[in-house]
C-alpha cells in the first residue's frame, strides 16, 4: 500500500491517541492538520490501512468500529456503559495456539478475546 501524505497524517494522529477512536473522533483530530479532508476520506483510509494490516479495526457487536494504531498482539476491554476501550496487558500463551492447531487443524494467525466491563469513570458515576 502506498502511503500518501493524507494516510501518513491519519496514521500519525491515530498512533498518538490511546483511546481507540471511532472514525468520527479521529476525523475531528485530523481536520486540525488537514482542514479540507472529508469524513469519507478518513473512513476509506482507515479501512484500507486496516485491510493492509497497518492498523487494527476493533468491531464490537452493536457498536461503532474503533481503530487502534498499535498492531502488536494484544486484546481489549470495552465499557458497556460509555463505550470506552482500553488495552488489556495480557497475552495468550502460544501453547493455546499449538493446541488449536493440533485439535482443530487450524493454523492460528491471531487471537482476539472480547472483554467487557464497566470503566472506572462509569463506576464512580454509578455510585453517585
């Protein structure tokens, strides 16, 4: 994939954010550097970079897609109240991948476990 100047800026801004933004949220940030960029261009480039493996697309059932500039293997947890997404600092052992290969015949390329919970901010607001 050819990295255009627009893609480079979108990627730079995504990597700065640790919030796993939606395309709309990232668009607001990118427009500060590229005032004439359209939301469709941001969406299209995020999809293309995701397909190319340059970024990760996080898709949770019933929620807007979010994007992650960190492509190293890691999982996420999302808040069922506000939708916030955070990295989970655990990784499944490769023995599980080997077991799946041995028992199911699949070659495991990646894993993604969906953790859900209530974030600290929402826990505080529930107590008030």
